[in-house]
C-alpha cells in the first residue's frame, strides 16, 4: 500500500471544494473519460489514456517477454537506446533491482564510446522510440547496426525494437527481420513505465516484471474516494505548493526515481505559462534554493511517499494527470518540444554537415566564455544576478554523464550561492524532459549551457554529420529557442573537460 506522511500532510483539507473536484476528476480518470481536462484537451486525451489500466493490460506481454529473456539469456551486455520516457523508467527499474543496464540517452561521443566498449557478441541492444523517428535514437541504431556488421554479426540477432505499431521504425524493422515488440499507441511516452518501453529492457536484464505490475495493480483501487493518496498529493502540489518541488530518492532503494518524476511532472505541466518544476536534489538536506516543497521516499521530509516501485510509477502518473486537471492544462501534450528540434535541424542544414568554429567573447583557462564576461566567475555571477526573485536557474550540461559526473556538484553550489531554485540536466536528454517546461512553463528561468570538446568523434552511418556536430546543434538550437523568448542564456565551452570542470567548480565556490 501507499503511505504518505510528513509535516505537509496537515495542509490537506478534504472539505475544500477544490479537493472534492479532484475526487470527481479521479473517478473520471479511472473510467478513461477524455473530457476530464476540458474540450481543448479532449482529442489528445482520447488517444492517451490506456496508461490507466496498463498494470493489467501489460500482462499480455508476459509470454513475449519470457521468450525474449530466454532468447538472450547468454547476452551479458544490455544497451538501451532511448530518450525521455523510453529510457528513464528502465534506468530506475535496473538500478532498483541492482541489475546492469547501459542507458544510451545521449549524443555525446565520449558517452557513446562507453556503450560500444562491451563484447558485441554478448550484446543485445534495445532500440526504443515511440514515434520511430527520434534523431538521437535513429542515429544510435544506425551506429550499432554498423558496428555489428563490422564485427561479422547479424544485427537482427542482437537488437530488439520497441515502438508503436505502424511507426516508421516498426515498418522498417519488420521488413528487415528485426525482433519488434509493439507498445500501446494510446499511452504517451512519459506515462509508459508499465508498458513495453519499461518492461522489455527490464525482462532482458533478468527482472520479473510481474512484480512491478502486481504492485501497481494493488495500488490503483486506493486512488478513489476522499482518502485517496493520489488525490491528496495532487491537492498539495496544486494548491499548497508553489512553482518548485524538490525530490530526493537517496536511501530509498529506488535510485533515479526523482529523475523519472522530473520528466513526468515537468513535461506534463510546464505549458501555457504554468506548471510545477521538479528539482532533483542530492540529499534531503541539500540546498534547493528558495522556497520549495520537499518530497522524499524514505526518512523525513515535508512529504514522504513510501511504496513499492511499481506502485510509485502508477501513483505519480495518476497524480500528474490530476495535477493537469487542477492547473487546467492538457497533461498529455508537449507543444514546445518541437521548437528545439526544429532549431537543431535548421542548424544542421545550414552547417552542411560540418561543425563551424565558434569564437568566444572571452577565454578563461580551459573555458571559453560565450557571454560578455572576462572570467568564468563573472559569467556565473551574471547568471545568478539575472534570476528574478521568483525565478530559477537551469544548468544544462551537454557532456558525458558518467565521466563528467563531477560537474553535477555545480547545482548544489549555485543553489547555495544564489538562494534560488537550481536544476541540473544532462543534454540532450533533458530536452525530452524539462525542455518542455523551460519554454512552456513560467517564463522566469535563466539558463547556463555547458558544452565541451570531445576526445573523439563518431560518424553516424547514413548521415552527413557526426555525433559531435549533432550534440552541438542540439545545444545551440535549444539556446536559440530559449533566447527567442528573451530568456537569458550563457554558454561555457570546455576546451579540456577535466580542467574546465575543475575551473568552473572552483569559480562557483569563490562567488561571494
């Protein structure tokens, strides 16, 4: 069962008419009523509500998943190529069950090199893409197919495709003899944790996925009525919280759950200039910066949500749907995500496949500064000074989240120095997560981009650009999309990653 406790529960008022309206909305969600979110959301909701009973409907996949697990039982290296909703849930599942899964959700050449380092003869690659046309995933797929061929291996015997029926990826993969598992087309990507997108990778690394489905199924009946934990949480987030909500999964046994919730809540609610911005923090006592509700999954916090992982998935999906109702927005669309994609495509076309050389305004040690600031410390100070009293700072690192992990310390340092909420995201994966919020939510963000030189570059088969060029276009394209809204964007480029990260952290700590 789901237990919610913490000091903030005292703010639940079950006699508040707004609470009672959420009770009615929850009943409508259970019946998959597409009118729940109003006429403007009807058409999208009509084709996005099968997540409601995915804990039951996904059981039809179990024989297929068992067969897949048996077929690849001798493959010791499992790589998942996917972005956003296709990757975040499998990563949480793998970490929670202490299983090895390499999640390739980046276009950074240094990070991609890690995925290619395993024994290809013992490797199975899961390519997950709902639309079947995501540039990151299609590029990764082409890369692995090429490497399998060079190793004298049949790619079709080492790859599993997860996609919607009838997608370009589905049609091409079936035509070429690949194993395909179709996902439910009436479930949106960020609500897909308990569908094929979450369950196929889990099965391949040896997890009994029925445990997840059982926990979710057991939780769903509790979502109805005045005592519903999902309604209580949605009420608190909508009416007893401001823009910022901090999540901490430390010591919960579910590492990465906060990142999955971050995508779900930010992309679902960050539109029409409203929303709730999750901030993933390193510990329950870590500085968030400013006033934010704190949520944990064990121990003590403003709110603590305790239950099994499968229940957490369906609980937060239900809460997010209710939060959309309370905020009067469509929780299932993502109207601003395409902006960065379009800017990226435009840059790649104008560059004709060759990355231009960019001239910084200043250079400080190993860091190129693309701002009117002579030093890194001054550039960071400008970012802090630019944030409004109700705004936030988003740090966006287009680097290797394994080897460059030290940079994530910057979130905590800047939050402490600025006393404003600070988020940290690895690019380009955050473009499928908080990227929607940045452009569609409250327009009070200040953005720090950190890019870097690569130790190597990797060709993308069938493309006239490399991964280094692609990630550069994604960073600059998103920067253009943000700047077009008159939002402040500062970019720091690392000429040497190790030295540059050290210099940025040192400069941040020196800010008074």
